[in-house]
C-alpha cells in the first residue's frame, strides 16, 4: 500500500512517545503514576496507534506491538535521566519504574495490535497473514 513505510513508522513512534510521555512528564513525581486519567488516555492511545499501524498495512502486528510497547519505557527513561541530572537523590528505584513501565506498555499495546490483526483478517483473509 505504501512504498516507503519508514517515515510513517518513525512518525507513529514519535506520536506514541508523545502520547505516553506527555502525561508522564507533566505530572509531579509523587503523583498517581499509571492511575492518572491522562496516563490511562495515553495508554489507550498507544493501543489505538498499534491498531492503526496494523490495519493501515504499515506494520505487522508484532512490529506494531513492539513499537508502541516501547514508547512508555522510553518516556520513563527520559524522565529519569532529566530529573536525576537535576537531583541525583531522586528516582532511587529507577529500575523498578522502568520495569513497571515496560510491563504496562506491553499490556497496553497488545489489544490494539491484536484488534488490528483481526480487523485485517476480516477485511481480506489473504492480507491478514
């Protein structure tokens, strides 16, 4: 469908990083974390983007899932790096933060990738493979 998919995939990754990162970056460190409504909306957006990548034919389900699942951990890593540069005593449990973000990102992106795969298979059974 698209001749050059790389710019679209880069744009989708950047948009997913903003979806996952902006709620994380604007909230104070000691706020609700993943329970915050903005964060839940960002995670739902990651799922929707994974679905759009698969349905649009830009990525296979595994690639779309991996791309969108990695957005949240990367956003957390960026926050940890920036805040530790200003105050080295903050984020003492940074490894736990990244592990939780990795699991949350993977769980959030999985329904979208699966829904996109199923939607593609329903549209045309030969194209969904």
